[in-house]
C-alpha cells in the first residue's frame, strides 16, 4: 500500500522523443506541407537545393511551406536550437531579432562552413538571461540562406562547438 502511494506520487519519466522520425509526414496529414524530411540521417529540403547531415545528438523538426524556418534542430546536450531559413531574392545578412542586437558582422570564409563568401554575425541579447544567436548567412542562386544557432546562457562554448559540428554537414547542391 505504501509503495503504491509512493509510485503514484512520483512523476512519470519519459524518454525524450525525437522531434521527427525519419520519413515522417505527420504535418502533411493536417493539410500542411512539410518543407522536407530526414532520410538515412540526411535532411533534404523539398524546394531548395540544400541538405544537412543530422548527427544523432540532434533532433530535427521540419517547418511548414509558406512560413517560418525550413528546419529547426535541437541539440540534446546543450539545448542549442538551430534554425535554417531560406528567403528567395533576399540580400545576404542577418535579419532583425526582437530583444537582440547584431553587434558583430564579418564577410569571410569560416571553417564551420565550406561555403564562401558568407557573412558571420553575432546577436547579443539585451537581457543576459536570454540566448545569444550566432549566424551564418549566404546567398546562392538568388536565395538567401540564414543558419542561426540560438545558444542558451551558460552554453556558449559547448553550444558553438555543437553548432559548428552540425554546420560541417550543410551542403548546397550547386557547390
């Protein structure tokens, strides 16, 4: 009897679920079309010529056609959230983010991405309790690619390391 009360009072523990199963089309069943899917550990966008290797420590959630990021990934160890957006006909560079100011911006080549030239930028939050955003921005065939890592406070080094490892698997088909 006492054990039954103890177990009833304990919260249920659930294993973290992946945000998307490979080949999942759950969003399309609700009348929404997902922006792509993960097959054999590789994200492929259905409308733009880019792919991204999704390492096991990351979960992937496709966006929906017509709005928001095309892909959101979350790193289980650090809580880093990566957002990949593609904006047709846009200029290269960071876009405004509420509560955050882009204080660093550089046009160069970076080891994290083999694509050049690209803009690297850092958005510093107005409130230190909010995340910092590290972004890479490039234009390919008239489409602006925004790759932004939203890093929780206290996770800057580990978060940048995790995001850089993820970016190493980003490819645009034309390059």
